[in-house]
């Protein structure tokens, strides 16, 4: 049964644009049912702000089902808030209680410049994928799908890392702003599959190097894994590092003979 | 004379569907061998704009770029990876017959025609079934991790409206994995320079010069700047319009603007009243709710739908004895049972709730119960099949579906209607194409589960890349209007004024208020059951609310920086206009078919009653200068390969 939460104080980061200074703004919301999602609470606040002639708080969101990776809020210093394995949009107010003060900030990472208020630019992720996060298979030439059997454990492991939603929580949670969990997840997905073998070594080299151009370096804090709403294991980083070392230090011809 | 013939005589345009001659099995091959080609070296002389980077858009853009065309791709999302397609859970159909259970291209074709209640175009549907097998091959070679059996081969499951197992899936995240596959292929082309990507950029108008699509006008969402882009061909792969209902399972930003603006420039809008209400969604919990969440139809493979026989039975589910439960789908439709098609299952749920048999605190749901499956298969197997869906349900509802049955209720999910296209997926504006959910082509009056992903990818990978070439070949080395053409300048100016107008209206209510109210009217009168009286009421209430929208809207902020309130205002304006057309279309279609159920036209046992004599046609609406004055054109549907039959799932 639903309860009504009262007197919730929100400290929200407001910033008019990328180049200007931001600040916290405080708003109190009264009367929110605990069935509401966190973002619905912000919708209610925004409707009120607009009605009062003020600008709505800008935040990114779309599917509200935890799958598109668009929502991206730091809630009380935690990427996506207090509930493990949960995106911001899937967080519900029943996690909070009346009288709480909640601090809401955007992702903070040098690779993710703030666009406005709580919205950041995550295009650096796209650059990483463009540099090699694919299997070259142009439309039309594919063989029958069952000609490439994939052992179930391999396929399941590939799926575990392919579950990444590209939200950027890993980068936001990392003290160095590193994107190793994101990049490692895509490499682990593709490099594990038989279809991904042809480009395995070139893929890892080019993706790691593009990642290094945009993001900070990983020093094994492990915060990324804790923040990942899809609970992707940090093992993918080890796999990426192993493949990267191999790609760098062994000659391609030797690798081809393995 | 039948009504179809009478209307046909009044068409303002001859709607040529360009269906190739020959038997349905040979049409597509015949088309491909007869079509005009563009020589590989000449392809780079052509620019194609693709709006939308969902399954249909990303696959089309990637393939066109691979062929050598210059592609400019637009999305209002921050990245091509995020489109609404990502949320599809259950799976994608293909006539692979890997299970050896009697599937074939013909059977998938027939199931789709029948599922659509005989209101789709045979030739398109047959082609869809044919290329379905190529989609799976293509996606697997790109590394999409579809579910597999222990031997390493691909696994399948069943979906509503089918008696074979032809649905491929990747856990409960099929849309995500397919979209990421297409996105990766797309990204490769961005990296290679074959595609220029314009993200956070929204189409706000389509520009037509001398009767041909010449380009688009867009708004940069970050800066508010309005600008133009010209091209030899424009593809709209901009998704469906389910958000006209406000509450739906669609992503929050999904909207009709691209299709609607094209409509206003001359593209006909077909069958807008064909909307799909999905039977398995989490019931609404309160007024502040912003969207509804789908629980994949695949759950109906193992879940059993029931309500208490006695409306006053308030006992917890597990204390209601078997004999006092009504497994109404199994009772009414014994051969399809819990896998009856969506429109039928949804109406059955609505009727149960309307009879007072609903369950849950608001009595607004029915049970979807897994206890039998758990005792038959074990909790592990159920968890392996549906684990992430169960988790999602628990996060939203606060209840654990391993212990208590899920509560579900129908919600708006998909729109079969959309821009009218011919066999080549070209709209009534030459040079303007529509793909994926944005067009009307393949699903008739009701779409079968796992067929939207199939259609989006079929259009993008295997249809458009051929048909666009056929359209471009004669344009080689001909001059094309550039963005300095007065038509572009005029459209830009119009767009600027429109957005400034929202800011200037200085009323009292935020855009969401109007959206919510509009949604209520449409849900009430143009939802699961429609009546003449209700639709007439809607057609007087919507224009009144629209007038209020125009004077009492409040949009804060400005038009020169990111402004989500302003974006919404523009989208809702278009939803209003579309809403009027939907109700008009529903009012005109004096029959029941698929998702369009007019209470006046039903059989004694409450099933949809079609009128093939008078309504075996596509209603293609032309913009008449005012949203209340659309002009009807019809395309008669001819059935050669299948017999028109009453749909029965009993
Ligand atoms: C919850 C859910 C589950 C589903 N599950 C299944 C399933 O299991 N199987 C199945 O087959 N189908 C399923 N569907 C349906 C299916 O997901 C969609 O029909 C399909 O993905 C639509 O793809 P699309 O490419 O046509 O459009 P979309 O994925 O909606 O993409 C639209 C694109 O257009 C862009 N766009 C739109 N308007 C503009 C504009 N004005 N300017 C610029 N860009 C614009 C957007 O940014 C986006 O990139 C499901 C749908 C929902 C809601
Ligand atoms: S809005 Fe899509 S993951 Fe949160």
C-alpha cells in the first residue's frame, strides 16, 4: 500500500551552460507518494517550477525502464543513487523517507562536459565504439546463423558484458574518470565470440587507445563495478588488459598461429 | 457499389502502391531483377538523409553508407545507441524453422496477415517474411548474443498468435542487443566517414520543392538553432506515435513530429486509428505516473492469466482455490490459450476488470501467475527465462512475483498506423521514404509480438537499400535544390515563429498538463473500445483543449539554449493534431478489426466483426489545411494468396 512522503528537501545542481559556473538550488517537495519514481518526483517539481514562471531543471531520461542508459544522476554522491543494480529511473521514492534532504548532481568527469543543469555530454563513449567496438559484417554477406555454433557458456558470458547500457555511471563513480569498465565490457562481449576473432587484436588496440585519449586512467579502485546498474563485473577490465598486452607485444603473425 | 469503390472514385491522388506483377512468392525477386541500379562509383554523388537511429534508421544508414552513399543521420537522442527500440524485450521473429515444427516463409506470412486481421498489404508482408531469415544471419554475424541451446545452436520461443517457435531472443533484452548491433555497424561507418551523425538534433519540418522532398529543417536541441539540410532522398525512421495517449510503454521522448510535419507537407497518413494496446503491462499506480512499463509477452509462454470468479473475492491470490479462479483466456480460446493475440487478450482483460473482477488495490489488473510453471520447471528455469523481468517488476511494484502472481493490465504499446508508403517504402512525396514503426505497411490492424523488430530491420537492411537506389538512379548529375532555396528559408522561418509562439503564449499551464489531458480523452474514447458517440465527443473535446493549449500554455526559458519544456510544447502541438485525425479515422471505419474495436460491430460472443465488403481498404489521409478537415483517400486491399477469413483463435 502506498504512503505519502512529505517535506523532502532537494539540493539540485543548476548550471545555465557549459561555460558558466553552477550552484546548488534548494527546493522542497511536499506530498509525494512512495509509489512514484525518483524522476516522477522531479517531473512534479518541474511542473511546479514552470507554473511559477521558473525554468525547469534539465535532466536526461528516456525509457524509464533501466535499459536505454539515458538517465544519469548523482544522488547523494552515488551514481544512480542508493539502490544497487538500479538506474536512476528505476529508483522509487519508497527508498526515501519524509524529511530527507537529497542532493542531486550531474555526472562529474572531464570527459563528460556539463551541457545544462544535470545533463552531460557523453559522446566520448560513441568515439570509443566508432574506433573498433563492432564486428565488420557488411549487410548481405552473412552465412546461415546456425553455421556458427557458439557454446552456451561463451554466449552467456558475452551477453553478460553486452548488457552494458552506456550510461556512464562507471566513469562518474571513478575517482580518475576512467572508462575501463565501459570499454572492457564491449571488448569482452566481442572478443569472446567466434565471430569477433578476426578483428580481436586490432579492436582492443584501437579501442583502448581511443579510450585513453578521452578518459582518465584506471587505478583499480573498483568503484565502477559498484556503481554499474547492470552489475557488470570488473573482470572485463582484466580481459581487456590481457588482450591489449598480447596485441601490443606479440606480433600479429604469431597471434594468428595460436 | 461498395464503400471502398465509392471512396476510390473520390481519391484526390492515384495511390499507386507499385506492387510488382506475378505471384506473391516471386514479386520481390522480380522487383530486384528489374530495378534500376546506381553504379558503385556514382553512389557517392548522392546524399541521403536518414532521420532516426532506431533499428530501422541505424540499419538503413549503415547499409546505405556501406554501399557508398553519403549519409547524414539525425537523432534527437544524445547517442544513436539510445533509441526507443532499445526497450524491446521479448524477441524477433524469423521463419528459420530451426525447430522443425512446421514453420515456413508462407506460414509467417499467413500468421502476420491473419494477426493483422486482413488489413495489410499482402505483397509487403510476404517480402517481410522472406527477408526475416536474412536478419537473423546478419545480426548473428555481427555478434548479437542471441540465446543458445547447450549444443551451441540458436534457441527459440513462441509468441502470441503463432503455433510455432520462431522467436529469437537475447534474455529479456532483445531490442537492446539488436539495436546495439545496428548501432555498432552504424558507428563503424561514422568512424570511416560514411555517415555524418547529428545527435541531439530534431527534425522540425520537411521541405518539398517542385513536388519532391528536397531536405529537412532541424533544431539543434543544445543551442536552439534552426537550420536546413538538403539531400537527394530523405528517410524517416522516426518511430511510432503511441505517446499521444500520454501514458504508454513508449520511451518518454518518442513523438510524432517528424511524421506529422511530413504529413502537413503532403505525405498521406494511413490508418491512424490502428493502435495496439498490449495486454501485459504493470497497472497504473497513481496520477503522477509518467509512463507504463511493459512486462514482455514472452511471459505468457509460462504464466497463466486469471481473475477471481467472484468480484468481491478479496483474499490473497494463493488462498483462492482453483475452482474459484477464471482462467479466462484458456477458457475462451482453448487452442491459443494464454498466447491469444494482443488485441484479443487486452479486450478480455478489460472486460474482466469492467465486470469488477479486477485485482490489486485499485482492482485495475488481472493476475499473471507463475506458480504452476515454478512447480513444473523449477524456480531456476523460470529465473533463467525471465529473471530480469521479474526483477524489474519487483522494483516497480514492490512485490516479488516468485511468491505472488504479477498484476497486469493493458497499455498502449505500438502504432500500426503511420505514413502511407508504397511497395518501395516511398511516401506520397517522391524522394521521402518511411521505415520501421513510422510507416503503416506490414501489420494491418494488429501487430503480432516480435514482429516490429523484424520489420524495422527488414526495412532498413533489406528493402530500402534497394528501393532507394531505384529512385535515385534517374537523378544522376541532375541539379538539386540547395538549402539556399526559398522553400528552405520559408520553412526555417515558419519553424522559428512556431517555437517563439510557444514561448510568447505566457499562459498558466505547463505542456505536460495538456499532454495528460489529451491522453485521457484519447484513452477513453479511442482506446480499447470505441463507439460512434464517444468518438464524436472526443472530436469536440480535443479541439477545445487544443484551443486552450494555444492560449494557456506556459513555457519558461528561452529558445537559444537547451529547453526541454519548449521541446515538449512542439511535440504536444503535433500530438493534438494527430489525435483529431485518429478519432476521425476511428469514427469513419464502421467496422471492428484488430486493435480497432467499435462496440457497434461485434459478434454475439463479443469478437471483432469486420466488414470486408466496405472496409477492405487502407484509409490514407491527406492534410486538408486544418487538423479537423482531413481528406480521405483509399487504397483497396486485394487478397490473392490468402482467403479472407474470420479470425479465430478458439
Ligand atoms: C516496451 C516495449 C517492448 C517492445 N518489445 C518488442 C519485442 O519484443 N519485439 C518486437 O518486435 N517489438 C517490440 N516492441 C516494438 C519495437 O520496439 C518498436 O516498434 C521498434 O523498435 C521501433 O523501431 P524504429 O526504428 O521504427 O523506431 P525507434 O526505435 O522509436 O527510433 C526512432 C528514432 O527516431 C528518432 N527521431 C524521432 N523523431 C525525430 C525527430 N523529429 N528528429 C530527429 N530524430 C527523431 C529518435 O531519436 C530515434 O532515434 C516493443 C516496444 C516497446 C515499447
Ligand atoms: S531512462 Fe532509460 S535507463 Fe533510465
